[in-house]
C-alpha cells in the first residue's frame, strides 16, 4: 500500500478528495511516505503542501498570520542573495506548532 502511495503521490496530491484522504492517514503511515527518497513528485512543493494540509487539519486552533517586512539575510549563501533579488521576491514561510506535552513552541 505504501509503495502505491509513493508511486502515485503526485496524482493523489493534485486531487482535493484524495488530498483529504492523504491528510487523514496516521502519522506512522504518512511520515515515511513523505520522507521517502523515491517519492514520485515533480517538486518538493507538493510534499510541503501535503504536510501543511495535514498540520492545518490537525491543529486545534486557527492560524494567525505574521508578516515580516524588510528582513535582511546575514551570512547567507550567494544563492539566497540571488533569490532575494528575484522579480517576484521571496516568500519565507514558517509554521509554529505547540508541543502539547511541554507547552513550548517549536518551529518546523
């Protein structure tokens, strides 16, 4: 079953009804699929989108948006400097989730 999910992952992630089913899989099943080196996806963004949907679907609170402007990169590799000058700019995204056991916050 996991092999079939890895092989058809990109197709499943493109269909909303299948994406909903993927997001409902237990972490013990979904985690190894998302981490698999042989996962069939055209881009890592597909994996990120599924991971985000899973996390959002399992959060007990609503999301809050934090907008950061005029951020500066320090000690960044040349590639990041090039991205910063890109025509559309760069969107940095962080998802903060609460650890229910420690009541701390951890950035993913």
